[in-house]
C-alpha cells in the first residue's frame, strides 16, 4: 500500500508539469502578449509604446519558451513560461495582469466557495442516497416509476431555470431570502440558504438515478436474497447489507469530487453575487486576465489529481479485498 501511494505521488510532478505546459501553449496560441495588452488597456488603437510599456511592466516582453539572446540557464529562466507558469509548480501564483496578488485573492475567496459548496454537497449527498434507497425498496411499484419520471424531468431542466425561478419566486415574490449578495461579517447563512437549496434540488435528478443504479445492483446479488430468505425484513436488508456494500462505489465518486469543491460554482456564485473562486474565474475570463485563469486551471488540475489519489487510498481502506501492497 505504501509503495503504491509513493508511485502515485511520483507521477504528480510530470502530470502537473504537462498540464502546466499545455495550458500555457493553449493560452498563448489563442492570445499573444500584444492581444493581452490591448485587452487590458481597453483601447483598440493603443500606441506601440503603450503596448511595450505594458508588456515590460508585467514580464510579457520576454520570449515564450526559449530565449535565444541569453546564455546558460537564462535561456530557460528568462522566458514567459518560466516566470509565469513554472512558478505555479510551487504554488507561487504571482500577480494578475491587473496588478493584484493572486494568492491573496485565492485565500480570501476560498472561504465563500467552501461555505456554499460543502453544505450543498453534503446535504445533496444525504438526500440523494435516501431517495435512491427509497426507490429501490419500492422498485417496480408506482413510487419507483414516479420517482424515475421526476428524476428524468429534473435532469432535463437546465440549472439556470432553478436559479432564476428560485430567485423570482422565493426571493422576489415571497421575500423569504435575499435575491443576491454576501455579508461575510454578518448573517452569512441568510445569503447562502437559497443557493444551497437550489443546488440540492438541481442535483437530485442525476444523483438519485446514479445512486439508485448502484443500490439496485447490490440488491440483486446473492447476499441480499439470502438475507431475505433468512427472514430479515426489506428494511433490515437494505440498511444492514445493501447500503453498506453500495457505499464502496459511492465513496469512490464522492472522494474524487471533494477537492473540486474548493474551486467554487461558476454559475451559482455569479448569479447570487457570492465572492468565491467561481465568480473570481468568471470575472477573470470577462476581463481577459489570463494570469488568473492560468492559475485557476492549474489549481483545478492539482486538486483533481490529489482527489484521484485520495480516492484510491480510501477505496483500499474501505475494501479489505484490495491489497495494493501485495502487487
């Protein structure tokens, strides 16, 4: 097991380096430093002197990957890739194209994203598993058929419908919640309750169907039928046997998603005016601040890779049949 974890950790560096390099190439194939300067200066007819000054002030006047005018290690270090992207490998996010410290912004905006994402995820997980278990207990009956129809309907509706409809009905008409806003020093839950509720409702369709398929597969196995034949009630079989065995594949997907919760919700935070990492990314895209976008893409890759490693470790811990150390 320890050897397996060490091998996975050793693969982190080449994977993240490749992600970093590909992200850098894609950004600078689509937009040159001159395009970035014009976007930030906000004037289509800026002078060459203004472009040169903007690039020099932010380090975009260097070659992209290879400096032919330098000698020694400066051939690599005196490039935009080294000074703008390699530093991300040690989580030095630098400054944005607008001159703000990206690391400070991330530290400040991570908390609103977590306050929104974690309750939505945990409540949604419990609700989805409970509803899926209920449908499996009554499979083939009218409740199961009705539940499948409702989940398909919810899956077919865009998440924007729930957001806009919830804001209009629950906030504007009934005045139960604020339409948008965020007060970190005040009653923060007053602003988070509505997006949390809407996030849980929007995820019920896909979540319930997925967990239902997992639990239904476990309910059809021999151990469940044997437990029923021994006289256990359906409720006891579901909670003592089916649900614990179904938690293994559920755990795999849950742990993989957890690190991505730090990235925030792009749409939810933008519509409700929550100053999290999701709205931070949207604002950076709208203002074409590619330093922030590159940092967010790299941070998402890091969290996703770590999530996969944690998933493998957790699965091995939860399933005694898995023995990575014996391979």
